[in-house]
């Protein structure tokens, strides 16, 4: 529950307060084609068993880590804040709407610009991003988990993903990207990422022997 709701926070994106309430002209949009399947095919992910380790071992080796860290006097280095309020374990909204440091927080469009004390669950990748974006006076590591290694996703996962991706791209090449078949194939590709990397089903299902469909397990 903690990892699902508090660990994954997204990337270095978010509104920059310097550009809020302004009209920006001559803007362009750059989109990475098929970023999800590319990441799943070429990047490495935590593999093997997970062990509880001493806090001082956090980030000591090139291994996947998860840690619960309390930061003191945390403050963004720039006007761009990346840590969401709702992803903190102990965030309590300020009583006043004004961004006054006396309230223990300075909130920037739902992100933490400053916090006197705040606790996050982070992995090693996110911690590197936090080091790039924030300064702090000290931190306490409440607990730390270490995974055995980084490795490629198993072939039985990638084979299914790539099969669906080729179907999607074939439909698109034939200019059939406005069809239901294309929508289904695209949902299957995105679902491969979503089911494993974001939301997991918490309910159990079984196959109905009559209809062949999935029904909630009683």
C-alpha cells in the first residue's frame, strides 16, 4: 500500500511558477514516439528478492533501493518544484493560504517549495532527482530496502508487449489509426506498462467456464 500510493511520483515535470498566468507564444510540442515500450525494452528494472538493510547502506552500491526519508529544511534550488504534497507521508496543509514560511511549508501549485520537516518514500532514481532539485540541512533515513540487482524485463513480458506494438504500428502505417482495432492495440501496449509500473489490480478474478470472461472471485 505504501509503495503503490507514495513511492512513484512521476518525473521532473510540473508547472513552473514563473510562467503561471502568462500567455506563452511561439511554443512547440515534442513527443517521444512509443516511449513506454522503448523504456520497457531497453531500460533495466529491479530484479530478485528485496531485503531490509541498514539505513547507512542506502545508495552505497549500484543496486535498486527504496527508503523512507525525513528531510529537514528542505528547499527547492530553483523556481521549479517537483515533490508533490499528496505524496508526502506526513504533509499537513498550512492553515493560511498565503505562502508563509512560518506555516512550515511553502506550496507551489501543489508542490513543495519549502518544508521545515517532511517525509517521503523514494527509490534511488527519485533520490538523484531530489538531489538535483533541492537542498536540505539534514535527513533521517527511517528504513531502507535493497533489491538484488538491476536487470532486463523477462522475455515472456517483452514478447507480449512487442507483439501488440507491431499490431498497433501496422494499423497506423495503413492509416487505420481511427479504428477500434487500433484503439484496442494501443490500449494493450499502454496497459503492459500501466499494469506493471503504476496501478495494480487489488481484486482477484477467475474465468467463468460458461462465458469465458473474467468474474470477481468470491
